[in-house]
C-alpha cells in the first residue's frame, strides 16, 4: 500500500497527466493537460477552471509529458491506480485504459507544439501495446484550422484517435452568451465541418440554464440545423454527447438541467437530425 500512496502523491505532482474515471469514456481516462497556463480562447459560463489563481506559464515540455505518460500507463497496467483512494469504488475500471485524452485547464490546440505532443501520446500508446486505447482530443474547435493542429489530427487519425468538438449553440448570439469567445461562430462551424469531412467526429454539447432559462426551442432547432448542415455538406458525426453542469460553477446563475429536461432535448435532437445522441445528466 505504501507504493500506492507514493504513486498517488506522485501523480498529484505531475504537470501534464492525471488519471480520472470518466463516464463519457466508460472507464479509466488518462487526461493530458496541455494548458497548465490555463489559456483558453473561450470563456464558457460553466467553466470549472479556477482562473482567479494564475496558471503555470511556459511551453509544454514533450520529454516531461512522455515520462509522465509512461509512468502512469505502467502504474495503471500494474493495477496500482486501483489502490488510490479516489478509485476505490471503481477498482475494476482502473486497470483498463480507455483513452488518453487531451483535456485540461484550457484549449489544447492553442499551444504551438500541439502536433509534437500528440506524437508523444501516440508513441507511448504504441510502445505500451495499448491497441484498444483511444487518443481523444477534447476541443472547442477554434484552432482546428491551424497547420500544426491539422498535423496533430493526422497523427490522431493514424492512432485510433477521436475528436470531440464543442458545440453549445445554434446562433451566434447564444454562442456569445454561453461561450463568451472572440472567435467568430462561423469559424467554429467551418472548423467542425472541415474536420468532420476528413473523419467522423463526436460533437459534445453542454446544455444548461442561464438566469433560470433553459435553451429556447427556437435555439435548439437552430442547433439541430447546424448539425444537419454539417452532415448534409458531407461531414460525418459519429454521435452527439449531450450533458449538463456537474458541479457548481463560478457563475452562480449558470445551473444544471434536470435529467428529464436533458433527455427531452436529446430526443428532439435525435428526431430532428437522425443522429445518435448520448446523454450524461
Ligand atoms: S472551452 Fe473548456 S476550458 Fe475553455 S472556457 Fe470553455 S469549458 Fe473552460
């Protein structure tokens, strides 16, 4: 048990890699935080990243990322994560690595050496024989048109990769309210479409209540029309992940939907788009 405790402390001190049990991944996900600096080009009203305290500035070090990934993958395979307190109720899940997921305290595609970091994850996946493990990029889609990022996407494609692109709105106006970004909405849509034309993508959408109001039916219809537009223009959407706020957010007026409300929205999206929609209330 001492070894387990030591590992627990070691992982807490890692800069880039952290283990989580993820409902959306269906098991153990090794998160890769490429944004210890907390930079993001969105400012979502529901964001749980605490930006009142500054992040750690500086470039991402691929060698350190590699060392951390090897250490945590080997610990998971040896069953050592299963002994960590927070995994006590999910010990069976804590051995099988479902994915290595680029998801952290900001937007991963904002770093200048994104492709190099994706290559590190691909190398570790291959070296450790993680044939069933996915590489997942969780992104707000704003940077998917950058040359280095597109190179990173090609590495993902060659290594059981999956791209989960955020879409929380149907109109520019609602997008500005919920994601509060300076990036134009049509750039997000264009990037999702261009990315989905090359490989199937997952759309991840957070639905919530703002100042007591859930998304209006007209906005939901506009959102559905955006998804259908991507498909009609030759894009492939593997599935939609519809979820809501899980923990209290810094904006107290941004609150969660009831499971029944989320299910009703998912049913409407299925009906209007014909897509597979999974809910995570
Ligand atoms: S895109 Fe993600 S990290 Fe960026 S503000 Fe939104 S929730 Fe936070």
